[in-house]
C-alpha cells in the first residue's frame, strides 16, 4: 500500500526531523531555500543540527544538502567549529535557483512541501512562532524517482549549462567551506 500523508505545521518536527532526517540509514538528500541552525530533539535532549549531521556522517550516513541562500551565521559558525565540511559523508552545494523543499531518506521516504531546513520551518519553535507549513510524506516510487532525478541533475551541475542566472550565481554549485 502506498503512503501519502498530509503534514501541517507542528507535525513537521515529528515527521520530517524524527522520521526522515533521524530515520535515514544510508543516504539523506535535502533541497531547501534556507538553512539555519535548529535543534534535533532526541528523547529529552536537544542537539544542534550541525552536531547531528556530523555524528550521522561519521556513522556512514551520506548527507547532501542543496540550498540557495547563505546559511545563517550561527549555522556557519557551528559548522566551522565542528569542521563539518571536512566530513567525507557530508556536502552542501549552493545554487541560487533552488527553491524546492524536499527531504529524501534512503531513496524510500520523501517529504515534499513548503518547509525549509530552519527552526521556524521544521524545528522546535513554539506554536505561535513557527511558520505555517504544509507538505506530504510519501513512499510512492514514481514521485520519489522524479524528485530524486531533479536533485541529481542540479547536484551534478547538469542544469548549469543552460542557466540564464549565471550573472547572479556567485560560484556555480558553491560548497560549504570551514
């Protein structure tokens, strides 16, 4: 049976962070416009997303993040302190045209919706401070294949050749440096 589940507002934290991000075993691909520091709650403890990514990458999870904006100062500072970009299993690439919000775990479970990789989007912000977000969680193979294919085309630079925004692209597929 195919899973298609509607997710809104505060349910993003449980479904996107806990089920997709934390649940990923071998590969996690994220496409988002914005990247900011947020907390991943594990039991009663919270850990920064940077520390979480570093630990999971060290355990063998391949994490790739496509994003368009410059990550928040706090995220960048924390990533530099932890030398996140030195992990062979973690990579971020920046393309100013990326605006989709997709989270794909192991090529099997997909979130497709409006939530950025931020505390207000999918994090533990209070009910009255978080964004209004909607999306779906699915394991529908044809949809996953299309989202995965687009991610790969952007990630590998195949979209760069015909891009008409080269003048506003600081560095094609700029990677996080720390």
